[in-house]
C-alpha cells in the first residue's frame, strides 16, 4: 500500500502547511491588531458646535476657561505639534507658542512666515482672541497662512488655552 517514506512526506506536507498558515495568521494579527486603544491610532471626528449647551443655554467662554483642564489641553496640543513648538524661540513651520497668552499678535522672535493679514491684525493673544482664532483661523483672520481647520469644541479650546497659560506665563 503506502511505504513509510510516502506517509512521512504527506504528514510533513500537511503539518508544514498548517505551520505556515498559523505563522501567517500570527503575523497578520501583529500587523493589523485592532486591540489598540491609543489616541494616535484613531480618528477624531468633530461635529459642529453651536455654542450652546445641551439644554439650550448660551455657553460663556470665561466659565468654560475657569473650569478648563490643562492636562487635557496638553493632549489637544498634540494636534499643534506638527507646526508649533513650546520652547522659547524655537520656531517650526509656525511660530513658537511659549508665553503666547497675552503676547502681541505676530511677534514671535525670529519667525518670518507671518502672512500680511496676521501682521496687520494687531492686538494681543488674549484667551478670548485665542478662542476665536482656534475656532476657525481662516475666519478670524482672513488670509492667514495657518491652514489648520480649527477646534470645534469649546471645551477643547478652553483646555488648550489653559495649557498654554501654564507655558511661560
């Protein structure tokens, strides 16, 4: 019927195929793991906010800022790190944000990339001005070279501003 060599070859082929399939499954699990719950591995979909709370009352920015959490603001700041740095004088694609709160607009030392509209805007980066700018930069200062779409959630903006207040102020 079958000699031992034929049975051994058939068994080796079967077990070898099984081993290759197990290794492929293991490799796919490692590469495409869905067990990750890290913020870097997910997409955040922001929805439009009307500036009102769930019960229809107008939200007052000063109240939100007073209750803001700088630690949460540090997490929101991750969105800014592609262009901005927090170290004094360390400009990137955008100006450094060290001591930005209450600093005059368009005055970061050594940064030459300000748009004409940003330079002409004037004023200081007060918490209220930062809130308005971070809502949608292109709407607050038309012609700004900052291409960021903005932060829709008032709480995210307040947390970020509270965090920035702790940096150099």
